[in-house]
């Protein structure tokens, strides 16, 4: 966990989670990149479950797609996807806290990093994984809310940013919880974090930037993220 050093009240400068993800993706052999809208140059094939399976295997088709962002007017245009990498994923938890260390027993996630060629200060990263049962997925989501959001709410944050209060909402058969992020003493939100689950699947999304009212941006992203999960 990140912690203050010494006896001063100096806050640690935030290393954007987008940077953490892109560093990982750049060296990944299993990376797929798109220069422009979408996640590839050909049609996406949806994974098919065996007749005896009851849960559709998780994959990149359950991550945010270009059409999702277009539908809610989020102008991000470049995506990088990486599969099954156990990396740092949380701006709040910082470096040295990879996915399976925070979520013990969890499978490694599928991650997408969306960025903008027009504005380097805007982007989002989304990581999703599959649990063995819906109850386990909800448990992992609760851990993400408690650790990756709760540890950085208000004055508890040791970084130069903090999260505001959480908002939770059912989304179809799933649920989502999100919080806005603020840098320094600013009262204007500059992004946020979303934790969501549906069935056996769960995930987290870090957002840098807002498009329209910040709360509306988070709610719209939460809805499309949950709707993508099988």
C-alpha cells in the first residue's frame, strides 16, 4: 500500500494508471493495437462456450469497444489490449501491488488502455477477470472498492489526488460503484474510478478526463462496461 514517508504532509505525485498499463502493454507479446477506432482490422470473433459450459469464457470482446465510446460521446480513438498479465493496475495502490496480490486467487485480467491521439491527458484503462462463481466475483469487486477506491478517499489518500464519495447502482443484472477523482485542492473532478461486476465477471476502470458533467461520464461508462460483460 502507498504510505506517507517521514513526518511531513507532502503528497506523492500521482503516476497515471494509463502510464502503468502502457508500459506493460508495450512489451507484451500478446498485445493487439489499433490505430483508430476499434480493437483490430478484422471482425471480432466472440468466444464460444462448449455445450456443457454455463459461463462464457472472458475475453477482449467483453472490454469496452469503440462503438461503446462513440455511443456515449467519449472521444478516445486508440486501444491497446493485453491478455493475462499480472501487473500493477491501480492508481491508488500504486506500484508493487499487481492484480493477483490484491485479489488473491483471482485469474489474471484482460486489460485495455484507451487513449486519444488529440489529447495525451485523456484516457482510460479497464481490467476485467472471471471468478468461479457470482458470489466470488462480488467479493473481488468489494475488495476493489475497499482497497482501490477506499484507501484514497478524502484525507486518507497519500497521493496528490483523492477520490470523492462512492455512488453505487444496479445495471441490469450487474452492479457498478464509482467515485470521482480530484487533484490537489481542486473542487473540479478530473476523472474517476469504476468497479463493476456481473455474473461471474468483475472489473475496474480508471478514467483520466471527463466529457460533459463528470458524474454523468462515470455513470455512462459504468453502464456500458457492465453491459459488455457476459
